[in-house]
C-alpha cells in the first residue's frame, strides 16, 4: 500500500502545481469564450462538432441538430424559424398594432393589395379567371388584388384592355396595384428560391435533350458522397481526394444556403428600420436557443467552474474526474488515430496522443492523489468534517491506596481481578 508520507515534498508541490495550472487553463479558456459571446464573432463549438472524424463522427455531428445545414433548404423549417423570430422581435420591442401589421405584411405578405378607385369605367366588368385575382370593392372604393395570388403582367394588360385610353383614374389604379402586388413577402421569396427556381430546386431538368440536376439536389448528393469517402480514406491519395471533395462541398453549401441567409439578414435589417429610436435603444433581438447554443453554454460554464475548483483545491477529486471526462469528449471528435483523416481545420500534428489526452491523463493522476488536502480548501473541509470535540468533563476520584492498586489493571485496559472472580469464598464464610 502506498504510504503518502513517503512522497517527496517536491513531488507534492509539482502535483499541486499541475492541478492549479490545468485549472487556470480551464478557467481562462472558459472566461475567454464567455467574453466572445458579447462580440460580433462569438465562439461556438459548431464547426468543431460538424467536422468530427473517426468512428463517433455521426454522434458528435448530430449533437448540433443540423450537421449539414439542410434545414436552411427546407421551406417549412425556414418558415418556422422566421415565425419564431417574428414573435421574439414583437415581444422585445413591444410593437404597436401598426408595427405588427407592417411586420406581418413584410414577412408573410398582406391579405390584399389595394389602390383607390372611385368607380369602374362604364362597360368594364371583371370576370372569368381574372376575377380570381382582382375585384372591385364598391363599398370601400378600392381596386383589390388577392394577397396570395398577386397580379401577373398578363393580367395587368388584360385589365388595361377592358377600359378606353381616356379612363385615366382606372388605368392609374391598375398600374398602382400591379406595382404593389408585384412585391413578394420574404416567405414567398424564400419559397420561390427553394421550390420555384428550377436551377436551384432539386428537380431533374431537360434542356435541349440534356438532363440536369438542380443545385440543391447536387449539394445533397455531394454531402452523402463525402460521408462515404470519409469512411474509406486511408491512403494518401484518398485523403487528398477527400480534401478536394470537402472544398467543393463547402462551395456548393455557400451557393445554395448563402442566398437564404442573405434574405434573412435583409429581413432583419428592414424590420429594424420600422423601430423608433426608443425601441432601438433596447438592443438586439435574443437569438433562439439551438442545440449548439446549449452545448456552448455547457462547455463554457463547465470550464469556468471546474477551473475554479481545481485552482482552489475544492472537491478536487470530483472536479478532476469530470474534467478528464470533458477532455476525452474534446479528444474523440477528432482522434489522431491511424486511418482517421485529419480535419481540414486541424493544425495539430499528433499520433494517437494529443494535448487533450495528455491533460486528461494528468487530471486522472490528480484525482488519484489528495492534492486538495495538501494545499487547498479540501484540507479545511476535512478538518471540519472529522473534527472530534474535546471532552470537557473530568471525574475526580478519591481512593485509598488499596483501591488504587486494585484499579490499576483496569486503567491499563484489563478488568480488575476480584476474589469472586478467582473463585474464592466471601469473608466470613467457610
């Protein structure tokens, strides 16, 4: 059994110093990451997890919730994202009813587009297919276009042909409502990009007898092929091919997702313009909580708390075990194992062992030694927990010399030997 008293003083000091050094690194790293959350480029674990390699690649990538950003290409998911932002925006700035109507019309589109018109010219009657999109509201004196159907250029021309050239008010109303109806809401523009644009949507096109696949479908196919290549890339030439495929994948991702991200950014900027100076002073809209945000917060606060505990030597063994487990979780997404390709963003050159694994082993060593009792708060906790209260009651006994002689064996831990114990008879009896 190891005798802790025989450990050299220098070894004790070095173990304590190693514990405090790792604790300082944890604490500083956590505080730095926390500070970046207030900047324009906040730290995130998203890139590290999405570029995970090795046998557990799927597990770590799926922790992000959307490893290939496919939700940006799903119209329903984007609509849900924007609807959530609409609610947070309205709540953050306590929008007025007029502001909410403007925001709804901007994101979802208005229910109708209108232009003032006192009356329809004589002989003009809107009927047939045209009546599905356009009507005249006699009570409100408005020419009305359905907000979901809009007004096509051909329909505008047909409306203009219904009236003579001298019907100036009518023709002005038609042109005015056509301009207003030609503007799509942000959700309609997004849907048009993801579903209506044949060069982007995942459709098989036939152009002059040639079959062509949309950009979105090409990106999805390339993402699947990259995953397949990643599991087979063992030789140098295979890894080089993998790197080229990765670069092409990132280019295609930017091409298909970039326009939707840009559209969202434009929507935020336009909504910001409708605010008053007092509302703008309230700051930015809080972002929706995503799986990556949860992981980021857990990582940051784990680093801060574990770092502080290791520096203070408080609950040292528990903190060291948990810290070692966290470092193993940092190690496994990109393990430097044989046959596992290096990540394109990884500049560390290691084989089997890297700095994360070394620190994890060091923390396990710390967990096996009572360094918090050598120098740390654990030492004071131990004194408080195992402190034996002093006995303040002392008995004063006055004895005769004979009694004292009889009591001596008992004081030494053995029972006094009496006559009856020896089997002798009591005095006065034969």
